[in-house]
C-alpha cells in the first residue's frame, strides 16, 4: 500500500484514523538511517515570512504562506516523491482527529488545507514548497517525511518549525488589508503610550521588542501556562487556530490574579520588592524576568504596562495589535451604566466608593474576524489585560468588537457591556447631607470617554479614534444608544436648574508655578441669590482616587443678582502641592455652591495637570552601525528649591547594553544639568534612546530621541 492510498482510504472513521496513526508511529526511522540531510532554508524563508528579525537559525513561518525545504540524499538512492507524504504535528498528543496532526501527500490536493509541492527533483535532491492551512493551529510543529518501501510505511522526523498568524494572508482570520498598518501593528517594535489628562495629553515611548531574543519562546510558554492548557492540553491546542481564543488567553495571562501570569498590579504604595510601574520603558525586561524566575509574577504593573506587554505578545504571535488610551475612563462595577460619586456638604469625597472615573485607562485593540458572531463585528476588538472585573470567572476582558461598543450591542461577547460603560457611562454627583439624606446635584453625560487615542501609523503622532467607539457626544444617535443599552437603569433628564457653577483654569501648569482658578456662579432665576461656596483642591491618582486635600476655601454670603454671574478668583500655589505630587501629577478641583434661600446646590469639577519639564536629547555624530557617537542629555530644574537624589536612567535597545544610570546629588534651582552618553549602534533601522529622570520632588520625567541608523556612511 502506498502513502497516497493509506491517507485516502482511512479517512472514513475516527477509529480508522487512529489505526493509521499507530501504523505510522510503529515505523519510525531517522535521517541518518535514510541517508538524507534536510535544509530548512531558515534565512530565506524567514525573510519571506517577515520573521527574520526574530531568528534566522530556526524556521519561523506564517500560516497560509508557502516555505521551501530541501532534502539531499547522501547516496545515489532515489527519493521517490510519488510514494512520499508529509506529517506536521503540534501539541503534547497530536492526532488527526483533533487537527493537531495533519498528513498531506506530495503534489496532491489536501482537504485539510496543507500542501506539499515538489518544485525540483534530481532524484537525490528534492526541493519542496510547503504551505500550511490559513486556519492552522499556531505554535511549535514537528515535520516528518512519510515514505513507502517494500510495502512498509516509514516516518522520518525532518525537524521543527514555529507557525504564526499571518496578517498578509487573505484566508487568515487576522488578515489586514493595509501594508502600512501591517508594518505598524505587527512589525514595529517601538510604540507610544498616551497618558495625562483629557485636556493635556502627554506621550511616553515604549519598546515592545516582539522580535527580541527569546521573546517568541516566552510567548509560546505563556500559552502553555494558561489555566485551560494546564487543565486539558488537548482541548487548548485544538483552539490555537482561533485568534479570538488566543487573544483572550493572553489578556488573562498578562496579569497574575488567577494563574502564573506575568504581572502583579499595584496602584498604591508601598512598591517594596518590585519595580515602580512608571519605571518600565519596555516589555522585554518584564518578559525575561517572568521567564527567568520560573513563571513567577513580576512586580509591579499598572494599566499601560499590562496593555503594552499584551501588545508585545500578540504582535509576536502575528495578531495586529495597537495600544489604546481612553481618557476619562469609567469603571462601572455594577453594570448600571452610571458612575455615582458621593460628596459631603463641603464638596469633599464622601466615604469609600467602588466606582471611579480614571483620568486615563489603557487597553489594546487587536484586528481579527469574528466568525463566532453574526456579521458586522469583524475588525478591531477591544482587549484589556488589566485586572478590573472578572469575565467567565477570571480576570480578563475581551475581545469586544469595537463596532458593537459603538452600536450599543451589549449582547455581543466578550465583555461588551463593561467596555461600553468605560466610554459611555454617565457621571452622577450626589450630596450626602449631615442627616444622611442624599440629593442628586449634577448629571454629566459627556464627560466619560474622551479623546480615545492610539499611535499614528509610521510616525509618533496621535490618532483620535473616539468616533470608532461612539457617535458624536450628545448627539441624538449617541443618547439613543446609551438609553437602549441602559436596560436596568433608564436614565431620566434632571430637572432644569437655576443655579450653575463653572470652574475655569489652565489645561496644565508647569511644575513649580502657581495658578489662578476662576469659579463662576450663575443665577438663571428672576430673583437674587445669596450663595455659599466651598472650593477644594485635592491630589489625585490617575485611577480616580483622591489622595490628599491641599487647598480649601469656604466663602459665605456671595451675592448673585438675578440672571447674572459672579466670579471668584482663587489660587492654587506651588507651596500647596509641591510636597505631595505623585507620579501622574494630578490635582482635582471641586466647587460646590449652595443658595441659602432656595437650598438649591450646584457643583463643578476640573482636573489640573502639573507638567514636568522636558528632557532634551541631542545626538552628535552620524548614526552608523558600530560607529560610536554621543548623546547629550539636558535637564533644567524649574523649581525654586533644589532637587536632591537625582537619577538619570538611559536605555536604548541596540544602542547601549542594558541601562546606564547617572546619579547627581543636587541640581540647584534653575540649574541646567548636562550628561554625555556614548552610544554604539549595533543594528540598522529606526532606534529609540530613552531617558528617565527621578528625584525627591519629581518622578517619571521622560525624554527620548529617535535615531535612524545606517549600515554605512552614504
């Protein structure tokens, strides 16, 4: 019986398939016994599959795209391609019934989507063009040659290769029909993460490093360490063809709350025993640390760290992925599409509250088809590895179709209602009186979900993608969708108010400066008012927690004439906030007005960002591989007081080895500190030199410089 007849005649029943597999397994041979050498042509294949940046010493290919191998006989013995077939296996117990083992005859059509075509045959030298199915399982494979001789079928292992998703293949579920976007969302190792506040958006660089040494092995290990794989490897490997499944596994494994995942989150100090979340500048060190410690958690991460690491893993596996920042991001813990915030009669936060609005929250989007849903939900899918709420019993989120979020299709999986609330929840403010009574004083429908941002393709700019998550804020369409999605808590419009408050201040102030805040009380009634004004300034963390009150003003007897405004000027001075700045430098301003006659109250809030000074980086010399050049780093202390215990940390993959630190005891007020760093580029292409500065009065001051490194001097 030849191989072709064996493969065809045993496709009827599962039992027949198992008997066929056992027959082949009992007839194992080695390359040496066959007197055959194999050349996987790793460098050429990997270049064609856009994986050469990962490695050129082992075969790493993308599914649905052909690669070439050569078989060379040591003797004059003829390699008969007419009686040969190939076998590709993945997983701990591969089988044809599960699809983790595929058999395909050379030069024949294969129903399973794999094929092997002979492109060159001299009798002793055979070149094969092999193509996997566009829907094949990803991961490590073993490739074997099946031959018949004297009626005996032999299986000889040719070697191993790694198979990845393929955004260049039209038949792959992650196919992305834009070369510019494929270069950005799969191949680009450098990124930008947007932070700050809705009114003052800042950026920080991040090195994804998905092609760095060992990263692909760590990513595949991460898949093997997920709970579903540990419980039942066979069922897990069967689903590794599905980007929906893989992306969901990754969001669960990037945090460690349910498993041996990568990162432990912490949003409050102390950060003893770990790295401060804002000191990470890239994913590679985090992944290596997790791997080198035997898959023990890495401390510590916050939302942008979780998102960036997940982006690295998914890009490495071949799924187009980008980092997304949502400003004024709601954390709706009870699913009612409102964020209810309680204040006391002085405008201060009242008690402990489970819901909050983050100044910004970072997640990722991955591009894929959603064959598990009805049509209309392919494309970008929101995924969030930050552990906020459980999904199907574990801390993960998504993939939620972005189009489902926009259309309010909260019945779509996965976790669409939660992400919908993050960008669409309404903010309701309540006053809790001393006698325990609660009164709704303000409903804000346009605060949550602002300036949703991601890095531009091919440049370090910002693309606003808010329109992909929601219709124009306040439009009839947007309000109708929110109302339709809000099935359990139908929103009603608040009664028309006569008393209004507005807070006006700068979008941001420079660290070290004072600022003026204008609070305007508006009387929209036909009678005069006498108001009391309570003003507070509080230090705030980016996830919405109020940390410390720094300014309080209680003003009595403010007369506001009928249909008139009255403006009060207040100050927030550096002496108020300078000693209490956290690493995100946020101040929350609240103004609560109370009419002594009608007992009506009104409230307004504003966030103020304190901006750190810039770090400037200048490159002296031409960026050429192996040619030393100098980076000049300059920083000026803008404060009226000295900075102590100053540390500059410099890093740049393929520019310097590891990191370099420069410690300075003191930088005097208005003094400029200059540091020169020698760098030697090791690799051509776009490279990024990153600088971090910390001292006793400033944290997480960032700077970077892009370099385009040439192979030689043109």
